[in-house]
């Protein structure tokens, strides 16, 4: 039996609808042409619908809705991070220890820039390069000098309260390495601790809006961020409290959480256009977030331009951190390294950072800020009070509307409706042209052997 005969026999016995009328030459030519047209139209229609299902699965698998069933919600208070801004008294004391009381006072400005590096190092470059280099200048190991300058948690925080109930500040405000230097954060995923302690900062209809009150002993930046976010250069200034001595700051905030469908993790990153914190592809922080991704962008750009990174860059090998020549390079490319520009803006200076948002990113809004003087002659401090203005009445919900099972059902239903096929129909093709001819040959040879006298 020739191959064409095998194909004809398969088509006549096939479970695909319509093809047997085409293969069977006992039917009139007009009938066979009619069925050819019907089968082609059905297969083309099936192909178009399957392609549309695949396109919808790739581009429209996720939908957002706003939920308002707020009576039983538990709202987690955002992470609060405190990053020291400056401490000139400590810098003077460290300078006296390092170089004696008669040291060059320009070195205190150098220590200040190194310890609280913000991308520029004007004094360091002027004082520690060239022929008129200041005495006691250092040209590397900047990380060690920064660690000397920065205050410990006990020297930064005091008297912490959650809903007016005191708690141990430095037990829950744990160190977190950032591109701004060492900070202290409560309820952050990104802290340096392997098993970080979490404070039960939940607000609901039983507790009312939550309130956090802390006493800060140094000049500092106070960030109100999501638990996966990190303090960084591009945090909007309006979202950061610049804390000075003798002032009580009160900030009221609003929160809109994002709730994710349990099946959202089964959808690819490209489809949902966000990453969960544990889907990390960065090396600067343990968990993914948009802000952590922007830090990674700056690290990569620093390595590209200067072949080294800032000495405060988290989770970076010491061999990659800049010495004096690298610091000069970072200073020269300040605009290129601190401004984030979109990827389509090729002519502007800055870091091109194509980062996806976090799937658990919380929307934090500032409702009201106020401040008042609390001058105290005995000590220098400030009080920070951050509270929810009201319990949230809305939150976003990310739903999966087209999962893998939906795709299978859609494709299966389309092929069944248009061509009468199932999974076993395609198994038949493999069986008919591979297993069955082999079995037929074996049976024919067996019969021939039995016919031998």
C-alpha cells in the first residue's frame, strides 16, 4: 500500500469532521468541492479564534477592580525608615579621635560628604586632590569612614509608641543598607536581619486608625514606604520628612492596598506587568520593588561609566567600590547617575531605568502635615507622629481573568466546535502513521511465517 493510499484511508476514517467526504471518491465532485470549502472555512475560523485567545491570554490576562467591602479589612501600616541626614557633633568627635584636636577643619566636611554621600562630593574632590591637598586626606576605604560617622540606632531613636503603647525602638527598627547609607526601618522586608522581627501594626474597625510616634535624636530623613520599598535618591521630596531638632512633626496619611488573586503568581511577569517581592532579579536588595530596581539601575550605570560603585551601594563587593579616582568620576557624572529618564528619551542625561512596579505596592497619600516647636534646653530631639487619617474604604484588586486553564478550555472548545477535534484526534495522527504500519507489518510477517509448510 502506497503512502497516498494510507493518507486516503486515514482521512476516510478520521474523527475530524468533513474530511471523509473529501477523501472518499465515491461522492460527486460537486459534493467534495462543497466539503473542501466548508472544512477550509472551519479550519481558518478556528485558527483565527485560537490566535485571538492566545493574544488575549498574553495581553489581557489581568484586570483591576476597586473593592469597597471595607468593613472586615485589616490594613497594615506602611514601613517607616529613618535615615540620618547629618550629625556634625559626631563628625567633630570622630575627627578629633582620628587626627587630634588641631586637625584641618576642612576634613570634617570631607567626613560629612563621605558619611552622608548623596551622589556629589564637592569638598572631597577639592580638598583631597591636586597639589594643595589637605593634610590627613584618605583616598580609599570610604565605607569604613562612613561607618565611623553614622550614628547607631540607640543614638538615633528613642521613645517609640504604636497607638500610644510603648515598644523597644531598636528591637523593631532594624538596620537596612541603602544607597543613602545605613537606615533603620520598622516592618521592612529589606532589613539586614535574617529573621526580622515584625511589629503588629494592624488597623481595623476594632483598633481604629493606627498611629506611630517616635522620638528622633539626630537630623534625619523619615520615609513612609511600602514594606518591600527602600529609601533611595529618587523618592519624591514631598514624601520624605526632613527632620530637624526641636520640632514636633505630625503627618496624616491615607493608604490604598493592592489585593492579588491567588492565581496571579501563576501568570507570567510579562502578562501581569509587575513582580512579586520574591521574584527578585536584582543583586542590591533581597526583595524586588520598583525603588530597589532603580538602585540596581544606578549601580549598573556607575559600573559602566566609572568602573566602580558608590561606597554606600548595598550588597556590593568591596573590590567594586570607588576609591578617590572613582569618586571623582561619580562627581563628574552626577546628573547622569541621579536623574531617572524614560527609555524613549535618548537625548537627555540620566539613567534609563525600565523597571516594573511591585505587585504588592501600596498607594500612600499625604493628607495633612503640621509642625510645632518643642524647644528643650536639656537635650536636642524631635518628635514624629505618623497616623492614618481614616481607615481605608477602597483598595485595588488584581484579578486573573484569563488563566492557563481558561486558555486550554478556549482552545479546546474552538477546535471542537469548528473541526470536531479533541486531543485524541491528534494522537490518532501519530498512531496511524507510526505505530499502526509497524503493527501491520509484524502481523503480515507473522502470517507469512505460519503459511510456510
